C-alpha cells in the first residue's frame, strides 16, 4: 500500500465523524453522497479498513448508527429472495456468463436493487451508510446507476461509496480504466456525489 493511500485512509474516520458531513453542511441543497476512490489492487486493504471503521464506530462512536452494505452480499440476498440465484447458477453451467448477464439485466435494474435495499435495510433510519463491493458486482450492477437513484430512499442520511477506480468529481472510471458511458453524446452522466478525501491530501 502506498503512503498516499494510507494517509487518505487514515483521514476517513475523522471525516465520517465530523458534524459537517453528518449534517450535510456546506453542500447546499445537494444530496449527501460521497465517493472514496482507490486503486483496484488495494481492494483487500480497503476491505480491512472498512471493517476497522465499523469496529471503531461500535466501540468509540456508539451514538452513531452506521450501516455497511457490501453490494455482493446485497445482490446475492436479492437474487435468492426472488428465486433467481439457483436458476442463474444452472444457466451459467449450461450456457455462459454472457447469457446469465442478459437474463439478469432486468431483475438487477438499479431501481429494483434500490427498492430491495430500502425494504430490507431501511438506510434512511441510519446516521450514515457505507457502500462497498462495487467491483465484485460489475457488470451485473453499475455503480453510477445505483448512485443516481439511491437518493430517493436515503432522506438526509449521508452515503459513502468505496469505489475501486478513479473519481474526479465528474467522471467515474472503474478500475481506473472503464469510464461511465453517457446514454447519448449530449447527455453526460451526472453524479450527485462529492469526493470524500481528495487525492493529493497526504499529510
């Protein structure tokens, strides 16, 4: 792990426990959505850090209610609830992964996943929500699609997405290479999101 990533990781807990972030101060009328981007090869390091964050919230900030959702766990639970998990496994065994992706495109629409999260986890009831597992669910679920509809079930609860790639405040690049595509040349993707810890903030 690079020194710069270590420094940015160490800034997350103070940022997440700040009254400014939790009260959505300083962002006007925008949705309280933040992205922490990191190199994809640091995935395991970031997972360990998220586990540490949750432990610290439990032991030192018990007044804050924090929900951590790993999107892979969310997708698996959702598919099992709808009776699609075993069907997808059988389809992959007899056909191929591309056929499975085509079959799941409708059921895994971002709005349906959002509704499942709302019903099962009630994110608006928490002080803070952390989302991880973005790389694990690609290309079944696209992070930008989920981001663009989650605000409808969050109320005023801040959302932080851990993103294995780069985010410059405008463009998401998964794994640092795959840029989010616009639906048309004149319709650029818009994200109601802010950078959690800017790059170049090393102590």
